[in-house]
């Protein structure tokens, strides 16, 4: 893994190191970049915050939605509406309060579950596993599964449409960084799994090309007595993630990538120490993520770069304008008011523009785009 030495162009007053030792007369650094945070970049040093706008007109704007106010109850994951979607992914949220009456099978792509609330038992082709708040569960395309909640559950569902989930290439830090693949759990062919292998009739609801088909069995089709191979449902909890960090440099969101599909990534922000070097930027930097739409689901904690954001809310920042911290958060970062973050959030970054589902209209905060105004 090598790269030729390159000498980027430098013009005017700059900091030689990105995200550190910013000019006093222009403390607002903005990164313009391509291909997420992996392509060519330019860093501008502004005298005013790049997000200190006064007015927005037109359909493009930062948006916020309170998913706590959505009706999310359904006995089937296929009852959960698509809140944000494109040809390559679907982002949904689902309340499962009672044992699923039917098995589910997604013929359109892998499914990623993130358990926001509750706990329960997952039964699938591969066996049984308990799942709880904070778990990611990757369900491969074509897997039959069902959930029996132990208490009411709320979960994100992110479909990799016609695609699969893989782990990111961890490059210089090696495959054990962030989380060791040995931390991934798989289901067990245990007593609880064997106990449900009876003659109770079951139906399987199969989603393919956005349409549902139903197959009826006179017994439990989850009747495997064993399996072998390297394809399976897997589970990892956010508490098992050991984030990359530097006391001298604010790492880009891509350093927190958890799962990768062909046209989007899923990142996880977990508690970590805040940069302590006096010259280091201590909040997310202003940036133009010109090739990706950014979605952030707030799971738990105090969200240090956003004001008036609570657990269960979603922010949606399409590409096309500068993204960055709220004014109060930026000033708190300059004063090093906090020594560590206390937030857990799931980020979806999509290479293709996302559409907003109809269900979001009733839970949007229309004033969110004004929360960066210089006068506030």
C-alpha cells in the first residue's frame, strides 16, 4: 500500500495541516472533497462560518425529522414504510411489540437491523440468538427469520437493495481495528431453536421487487439441525466498537465506517475522548460532501455537534451545500468545554440522492434549516 509524494497547491493564508492550527483571522475551515472523504480535497479558510446563512429557498435544505412521532407499529417488517430511499437502499423504522406471526424473507437484498429499543429472540435459518438494544444484525438476502420480543422493540431497517453488506478495508490499522471480526456473533442451533421445530403451520412473507408473496408450510421451515459455511446472520453491538481516534487530529466520519455496500456506507459514532491538542479542531469540520447524501439517526446520549436533537430523531443533509456544526457547538469546541463525547449515532452515507417518503411530512421540523443562522 504505497502512494507517491505529492505537493498540493497552497494559496494565501492557510494552515499547513488540515483541521489543526487554523488561522486566527479565519478560524472557519471548510473542506471540499470528492468520493466522500477518499478523493481529492481543498481546504478553505473563511472569516465567517460557511453555514451562517440567513434564508433558504427551494427544495434543497438541511432537514430534521422526529421519528418518535411516527406510527411504527406492525407485526411484520414489511409494514414499515420507506422513510428515505433510492434504487440502492431503503431506510425504515419499525416497532415490533409482539411475536411475529409469519416469517420474513427479503429477496431484494441484505437487511441491516439496528436495535434502538428493547430486546428479543431472533429465529432464522441459521439458528437462534438473543438481540438487544444497541445490536446491529446483518441478515443475508434470502434468509428466513422472525422475532419474538421479550419487551417492545424499535429498530432501524436499512436494506442494501440488490446488494450485500461487507466490512470496510481497514488498511494501515489492520483487520482487528475498530472491532475484531472475532467479536461477530452468529446464531446457534440450540435448545430454544430446536424447541420451535414442530408441526405448527407457518407462512413465509417474501419481498421481491417491492412486492409480497406468501408461502404456506404445515410445519416450521426453520428445521435445520446444523449448517456449515462462511455465510450467516451476524451480530455486533455498538459497545463492542473501539473507535479510531487521535488526540491531535479530528478524524473524518469515514474512520467510523462499520458496514459497506456498493453504493453506501453505514458508520457508527460512539463515545470517545475529544481531541486534546491545543491546535486540533474539536468538532466536526465544515465540509462539502459533494458526492454523498448524509443521514444521521440519533440513538442515545448528548449529541455534541447539534442543538435540540434528541434520541429517536433523524437529520438529513443532502449533498449540494456545506454541512457543519451548529454555532454553539463550534464555540464550545474552541473552548474545549467538553473532554469526551457522549453520543451514539448511526450514519448512512449514500452515493445516490435519497427521496423522502410521504410518512416524513408529518414529523419534520421545518425550522431546522434556520438553526445555523448567524443571529441565533
